[in-house]
C-alpha cells in the first residue's frame, strides 16, 4: 500500500529500518502522474516495498526541507537518513534498482 505522507506522519515513516521510497510529486505534473502509475504497479507486484508520496503543493515545507526543485523527485530513506535521490521519471526496473543498491531483498 502506498502511504500518503504529510507533515504529521512523514518523520515517523522515514525512521523505519525498512527502506521507504518517497515520491515528491504534484497533480499538475504529467511526468509525476506517469511516475505514480509506475509506483502503483510496483506496489501491486511487490507489496513488501515501502513507498510513500508527498504532494509538494500540499506539503511545501517538506519539499523545501529536502530541496525539491524539480519533480518528480524520489528519495530513498532508511532510519531517517537519505540513502539515495533521483530526479525525473524512472521506469520500474530503475526504481527496483534503487532498493537493490541499498540491499533490500525483493
């Protein structure tokens, strides 16, 4: 299940020792919508992956805190730390590779 993240639940969700990929996106961004489709398909195929989404228009403080200036931007977190950041549309294989690079078993 993809987790909708906001100011209230963001910090708690990224503190897990299980990696979480956070997608910073907006409704008016066509590449973001395509990235969302990719992430929803991955979520269906790999329910063990943790994926979160932050709407940058609704959560400007979070976007600013992580220096989000282009979307989509995805940041992989574990134990509250940034493990990796990618900017721009990624296909399913590229997204899975982010998890693999950090040792996540799928």
